[in-house]
C-alpha cells in the first residue's frame, strides 16, 4: 500500500514543480531579462518572447476600444468623424508597420551576429526615417482636415464635429510612428517586456484622460471628441517618452545614441527596400477586408453589423497568435544572424504547431458558442444570425491560420517581406474576393458564401506559405 501512496506523492510534487515553473517563467517574461535566444530551449524562448507581446497587443487594442466606447456617447457625427479619421490613419499604420517589419528583421539579424552597434545604427536610421515621413503627413492632417473630410464624402456636420479630432490625431502621427518603430527595435533585440510596458504606460494615461477631456470631469475642460484625440496623443506621447528612457538610458541591448542620428542614405535605402514589402502586405490585407465588407454590404446593414461584431471578437481572440508569430519573427532573425538556419527553421515550425493548437481550441469555442459570444455585443435579432455564421464558418480554417500567421512572420523576420506580400495578393485578390462574390451572389449562399471564401482563401494561403517556407530560400536572405 505504501508504494502507490509514494508514487502519488511524487506525481503531485512533479505537477507542483511544473506549475511553479510555469508561473516563474511567466513572471520572468513579464519582468524581462537578458536572454540569448540563439541558444537553449526553443519552446522556452517562444514563451518568453510571446507572453509580453500578447500583452502588448492587448494594450494596443485597448487604445481603440476606449476611444470608441467614450466617443459613442457623444453622437453619430462624432462617431463618424472618428471612423473616417481611423480609415485615413491606415496610411500611417501601413508605413509604421512596414518600417517595423524591416526594423525588427535588421535589428534581430545584427543581435544574432553579436553586433549591437550594427543593430543600433539600423535602429537610429529607422527612427530618423519615421520622423521624416511623419512630418508631411502631419502637416496635411493639421492644415487640411476639412478638405480631407470632404474627400471622404463626409457630411458638413461630421466635418465640423471632427476637424479638431483629425487635426490632433493625424497632425501628431509622429507619436504613432515612433511607438511602432521603437517597440519593433525592442522586439528585434528580444526586449519584448520593455515594448509591453511602453503600451501599459500609454494606456494607463489614456484611460484616465479620455473621459476627463471628453466630458470635462473635474478640473479638465470639456473638449468633446477633440478631447479624445488629445488624451490618446498624450498617452502615446508618454509611452514614447518611456521608450526613449529605456532606449537611450543604457537599459536596452541596442546602444542607440542621439549624436549619431544623421542620415545614412545607404542604410536608409536598404531598410526601405525591406520595409516596402511589409507596407504592401498591410495594405493588401486591409484593402481585401474592405472589399469583403463591401460584398457583405450587398445583403444589408444587419449583415455588415453582424460581420463587424464577429471580426472584432476574432481579432481579440487571436491576439495570442500574433504574439507567437512575432516571437517567431524575432527568433528567425536572431538565429539567422547567429548562422543557425536550422534552429531558425525549427523555431518557426514549433511556434506554428503551438499556434495551430491554440487556434484549434478557439475554433471549438466559436463553433459551439457563437451566439453566446455575439449576444455580448448585441441583442438585435436581425444582426445575430450573421454574426453567428461569420464566427462559425471562419473558424473552420483556424488550424491552417495558425501556421499561416507564423510562416508569414517568419519570412518577415528573415527580411523576406515580398514573399508573403505576393502570397497575400494572389490568395486575397485572385481567390478570396472573386470567390466571395461568386459564392454569395450566384449560388444562393448569401453571406455564408463570403465567410466560406475567407476560410478557403486563408487556408490556401497557409498551405502555400508552409510549402514555400519548407523550400528554405528565405535562409539566404541578406539583411
């Protein structure tokens, strides 16, 4: 009788050790620690990088959610003004995300090569490019906000209500640019915890200031929708200040210095050649989603509302997947720099396996409980069926999506941003959009045809990405 008791005690102790090990590793990931991700366990490296990246993504999403929540209390014209401004910001996000991809790839490669000075030079030129690009964009937003509303066919009331919002948000787009780029530097260096904390700082300030400046709480002036823009910009600005204290204060693995921030046009050109692919990736994907929204709109406002709610749920649910994908990009870049291409490949596949398992679990929830999730956001009986169908049918391809997201990030981490761009173009614009229109309009499937087209195209993209990744040409990419 004694032996089974002893065996059970050993098993319990082992489980407790595993649990303690998990929480200790999570604390280390959130706290941040200097690691050499070109050595040691790959699974642990993925976790240490992806955990703070997931929290960083949650914080970035929170920016938009907080703004929408408070602005929704002001009225339709103010809400419309925010929507129009956010659509114009797509250009800023495209540039910022594209430059971030190039920056992460170059910094990660130099860190893997044990060349922190080279990483710093790439980082310095990235920051300088971001500032230079943001200046003309900011001038257009600051001085031509009413004309921009007119171009977007906004009503006069929307333009009057939102011109201040657009002036502040686009006029100060430099804080958005710097926030993306400096966090890309930290991620490429493996300092994911610093990037996460920067977003925590920005969100904490935005959460407090947003309602105060919108509604004039306490000693603050009542500025309406413009107050939201000011609160968001201050929050992001403080996050950038925090980034600077870490980047220039000797707390980063990338020794960036202000006195070296003079243009290096050769390095800028190289960085831009990598980043252009990332910009087009974002624009191609965004334009495709806009095209799908237009097709869904053929079936009425209720269909668009249901689809919009489903997409918002999907975006929040897959945030951990973006964290794992970004971790794969960093590991691929650093290991290629360390002349360990096989470890780089193994890192991507292991992250892909983990992502596929995670998204399979999400898919099960979406298939079994779609109506429960949609009802959190609306009780409109005309909207709910569309949202339920969108969640259920799109989730059928989630296992494929898990691999596709990681493979695309791995290409980007290697500095090969054009391969996923071409794949996006083919799968989204030559397959997804035509198939969505055909299935929805000519087969009687209606919006279900659109959702099936998303599943088919995204799954095809994942399969193609895996096959191309396995060929290994990305290993020879020069960065």
